[in-house]
């Protein structure tokens, strides 16, 4: 009743293979895009942007990247924070070395540099997998943080060891620096999110996605049927690191403005993004958004309810957040490994036949 497909049919193969073949889905997502582009920028303020929207958009890009590697290709990675740091420091060096270039170009090049670094650290995946690959990527995390801490060239020999984003513009609108407008930073990050989601969706539904999933399900059988494991795994590392590098550049330049690598891109950041795709759903682009939204909104809701309404101490609320996230991870891994994305799919199936039993 609420979700109907009756009378909605395709007359050509391109129509049947489009991203949203059901008309109701297309209208729903067009409505979401319309609200995100034409409504939210005119209604938000600095608090909403800095507390919810910017973290959600940036983490969504990182979650999409990690989901491609872990969810679609089956290559476990604990180095997300380090790769985000590569994107941040690459963006900083580009911003300070080429101030006349658009910020848009800086972010894209930072993503490409991170893709190259990701391929380099993805080479061990050709020989090891599972727990051993997780340890190798964890070593990459610690090495990258150590490198950016110990080599002064990366932070332009600053006495504090921090990097600060200078003022930069896109089409004459300032998107970094202390004088940015909330709507400008929001739309700048939203543009990257939309393009990243479209690219990731098409890649995972195409030849690359089929090769990644074949490697994930059984790499030996995939190699027998003609999938090149070298190209499949390294391409997954490259695409994943590209998105993660973009998220790191945006996290530094647009969201925080000034970072210190150990605090902003430590091992906690890697686990945070990993928890997002576990809760949201492995192997799902929608799950990347759902997990990012959940872990971004949860601290805000707990603070509002626990601290502002109930008067609980801040440290109690912070520990409660860890307990909730940990419990949800255990529940999802045991009861629903495909996370919130699978719950959404089940809900749609129920709505298709409601009020009849299913």
C-alpha cells in the first residue's frame, strides 16, 4: 500500500539496469536531493553545520571508501585514519604551494595522492589476507601518523607541529578559513558526497564491482574464472583510498581548519569509520550513509537527553555512548551482519505487501 510496484515496468534494458529502476525510489531520492540542495542551506546555522551536517557528509565519504574495500572486496583495513591523514597533509601542501589554484582541484589531487599511497600499502594484500592484512594496514596507520609527526616538511616546519588551512575559495566563495559561511561549507562538502556516491554506486554495479565481490566471496575461484586478483585488489585499494583521501582533506580544510595528526587521525578514527560500515551494512552504499548518520547523530542526541535534560555528568554520557556503540556492533554482527541497510530492505519488503501478511 505504501510502497507499490504494480504497473511500474521497464521497456528497455537501460531502464531496467538504472540505479533506481522503481519509480517510487527515484522520486524519493530526488526529493532527498532537492531538500539537501535547495532547502537545508537556507535553514541551517553554524551549530547544525558543525555538529551534524559536515561530520555526516565527510564521514559518509570515508565510509563509502572503506566499504568498497572491506564490504565489496573483502580486504580488511584498519588504516583509514592514516589514509585520511595523507589526504589532509597532501591538501595542506597543495594549498600552501599553489595558492592560486581552486580548492576543488586541491581536494581532488589530494584524493589521487592518497590513492597512490593506498595502492602502495595494498601490495601486501596479494600475499596475505584476513587478520594478517588487518595487522599490515594497522602498521600503515601507525607509520603514516609517525611520518607526519617526525618530518617537519609536511607541516611546513611549524613550531607547534599543527597544520592550519589558509583561506581559499571556490568560484569566488570562501570555503576554508575563519570567515566561511555555513551554507558554503555545507554545499561544498555535499557536492563531493553526491559525486562520490554516484561514482561508487556505478563502480560497484559494474565490472569492477563484480570482480571485487568475486574476490571477496572466494578469491581462488575468482582467479580460476579469469579475475585478476592483482588488479582487483589494487583497484579496490586505489578507489577506497581516493574517497578516504578526499574525506581527510575536507575534514582538515573545511571542518576543523587546524589539526594535529595524532589527535585528529589516530587509530580511533580508523575504528570509528569501521564501526560505521559495520552498523550501517557491509557491501552497501546506503549502509555507509546510514552508519555515518547514526554515529554522528548519536553523540548529539545523548548530550541533548543526558546532559541537557537529565543533568547527567558529561563523562557518564561519553561512556554510555561507547557502551551503546559496542553493544550494537555485537548485536549486528550476530543477528544482522548486513546492518541497517538490511533492516531497511526488509522494511521495504513489508511495505510492499502491507497490510497483508508477509
